[in-house]
C-alpha cells in the first residue's frame, strides 16, 4: 500500500476503487441471479438498501388515507344508524302513549253509551208498563232487558232518566187501546227504543204518526220523534217535532212537556230569545201543567235567560 497525495493506493490503484469493487462483490453474493447475466456487467439490486423511495412513500400514504376515509365513513354510518334507532324508540314510545289515551277515551265513551242505553231502556219499561193491559187472548207486551235480566213491560218501575238540560224524558199516561194492527206498530217502535235502536225507532214513530194521524197514539208518536232527537242533541229535528205536536194536538197530555223541550231545544240551537219566550209561555198556555214541568221551565229560564 502506498500513499499518493490525498489518495491511498494499493498496488497502484486508488482506495475508493478497491472499496467499490468489494461492495459489488458483496451484492453479487447476495443476489446470485443477477450475477448470472452473460456478457454484461454484474447487475446490482439496490432497492431497499437506503429506505423506501418517494414513490413508495406516496403510495403508502395514499393507502393509509384511503383506510382512514373508509373508517370515518363507517363511523358516520354507525352514528346515523344509532340516531335512527333512537328516533324509532322515541316514536314507538309516543305511539304507545297515544294508543293508551285512545283506549281510555274509548272506554269512557263506551261507559257513557251504556249508561245512556240503560236510562232510555228503563224509561221504555216505565212507559210500556203504564200502557193498558192487552185484551184477553192478545199477545203480551214485548219483553226486553236493561241490565241483563229480562223484564216484562208491565212490571217496569224505573224512574224517568234525567237529561243534560235539566228535563226528563217523561212518562206517558195510559191511552185508549187502538186496533190491534196499529197498536202492534206502535209497540214495535217502542221495542226498538228498548233495544237502543234509536234511529230506527224514530223512523218507526214517524211512520206511525204519518199513517195514523187520528189515532190516539199519534201525539205520543210525534212526541217520541222529538224526544229521541232531543236526547241525541239533534235539536233541529227535536224542535220541529215538538212544535208539530203542539200545533196538531194542542190538547194532548204531552203538550206542556213538548213545549218545555221545544224551549230547551231552541236554546240548544242558540236561539235563546225564542227559547226563553217559549219557556215563559208554558204556564199561560197549559193551566193544568204538572208542577214538575213548571219547575223545570223556571230553572231553565234562570239558567239560560238573561234578566
């Protein structure tokens, strides 16, 4: 080895040349396939010796970014699913609450309907019980049930049912028994009332009154047309029926009660002035009006009529 200026030499060759030759030999040993190339300098594989290249680093970062984006998308999707599940649970809870309220209202309405049916049924028992006994050999009055037990009309003793307006459905006095055919029509209408088939009963009473205007039961039939409408708060038809009964049959025993309910129906229609005048005129028109009717008229005037 000799020292020639700044470069050491070995047998006349520079030192760096010797080092390069040694490194090439090492690479050839590490990659013998490259050394097998015939007629060409030995190929040297340098990939990976000095870390990843810029292209490799860029590809790796791009793949990592893609994975990060996918993870973020999955996280967002999971959050949306969670939000939807929470909203569904809230909606389900609200729906169950509303269903419970609807059931409560339905039960309340059903209770009120049954109470109304019972009151009207017991009244029908009273009315039919006040009717004259059937002639010998005739069919007995229809039976019906108000509370699950069968009642014969002649045995009914229930009191009249109270109305929201302070009036009562009232009771009908005994009437002279008409012919069997017409009486059966009237009894059928009453039986419809007893079975709570009110619209059919009203139509039956209307048909009876129109077909038998001179029958002793015609005033009562018209009264029932108005009475059923009045209980159903159909004040327009109620007022028309009561006015018809008063006009066609002024001496009817139902006159005072029809006039009372005519006044209350007018008040129900918002015609307070006419209704109050009607209530005030009962005593003058019907001198023999029952005290209960006059008391109800006075109570109605006090409640609905201005001083």
